[in-house]
């Protein structure tokens, strides 16, 4: 089973330091998204859809997993990228419909110390 939704979001009330060590101006999650795609009718009853995407997360506020003392913030800032391609085909016949879908994607984050794949990183779906 694939978990498509992670159902909680935390938000700090105190100041948070960014990856540069300075306090953040705002405590919003910031990202840029780009999506493009094409839909092709191969036949009257056969449809092909191909989409590609890039998400550039330039400010993700997360619980500080690297906290080692009480003086450190409970929250930290990470950056990351998500990118990939989604493809689907739909065949409609009188007695049946066939729908096939495939995704190939990457999701990585940087926490100031390491780049790591997240729980959302699903290479093949």
C-alpha cells in the first residue's frame, strides 16, 4: 500500500534559523512548481497522457531531528527537490475499460548536513 498523504503539518511560534544561520523573515513553507504535459489521442478509444514536473522547495520548516541540546531550536529549515514523470493510458471499449498508470520520480531534501531521500521518494509507482 502506498501512502499518498502525510496528514500533519507543524508550525513554529518561536524564531527559526535558516540554513545560513540567520532568523527567517517568515515561517511559511516556500516552493516553486513547474508542470508540463501532453495528451495524445492514439485512436478514438485510446488516450495517452504524459506529464513531467519539478518542485523546488526552497524553505521547508520541519521538526529538528538533529537537536542535541535544549538551547537549539525545535524546528529546522530544509531545502529539497521533487521531480519526475507520470504516464497513463486509457482504453475504452464497449464491454470494458482499461486504465494503466506509471510514475517515475525522485524526492530529495537537504538539512544542512546531508542530502537524503524522503518517505515520499517513490522511484517506480
